[in-house]
């Protein structure tokens, strides 16, 4: 009876191990590369560049207005009373303080807009990876950049690109080619 129980337990273990290994197909993908080839990313990059240009132009206009106000103050200050000088200096100080924080405000606005634009793109890429993994039996999909060694056959980027109807660049930007087979040795 004890022997039967051991054999049964061993057989169940083999069946369970077979099911686990069948579900443990492992793949990897460079999500950064995937997102970079998506058409939505090019539109988002263009939109971000337009916003950046507009913000820089606005900051430049504010800076020029500040310089013009300082120049006007220096030119006309000899005719101002002490009270007018104090008021004008206060106005210039306020303009200078606003201008000093402009670069940080620009960076914050660009970062926020980037998050707003890339969030849906990243979500779409993630959902496509999930779908391809499920359709092709991948139990695990890792980020390619986190792997030290990975076989070319388990890179699912081409599968995900196909699912999203994206053509991958072929010259240097695509998946690595499979290594050539070693020549057979003669006895």
C-alpha cells in the first residue's frame, strides 16, 4: 500500500510538473523599442516639440520684456523721485523672480504633457504584449534590457508589432538574427 501511494504521488508530481512547464514558456521584449516604433509615439513627440517651442518662445518674450524694462529704468531713473524708484525696483524684482522660475515651470509642463500623451500609448503596448503572450502560450514575459542572456527566438517584439500592425525597421533596429550553425566536424 505504501509503495502504491508513493508511485501515485510520483505520477501526480510528473503530471503537475508537465503542466507547469507547459505554462512556463518564457519570452522577452524591449518595451522601449516597441513604444518607439508606434505611430502614436511620433505624434506625441511632435506635439511635445511644438509645446516646447511655444513655451521657450513665451519665456524668451518674458526675458526680453524684463531686459527692456531694466534698460528703461536705467535710462529714466535719473528723473524718478525716490518713491517712484522704489516702486519701479519692486516691479523689476518681481519680474526677475517670475523669470527665474520659468525654466523649472517649462520642464514641469513638458513632463506632465509627456505623461499625458505617453500613458495611453504605454497602456496600448502593455495590452498588446499581454494579448500576444496569452495567444502564444507565454507564461512569463520579461523586459529585454533586464536580461543578460536571451535567445533570439524568444523575443516577442515581432509578434507584438504584427499584432499592432507596425512594421519594424530592418536595418539595425529589428530583432537580433539567429546565430549561424557551427560547421560539422569531420572525423
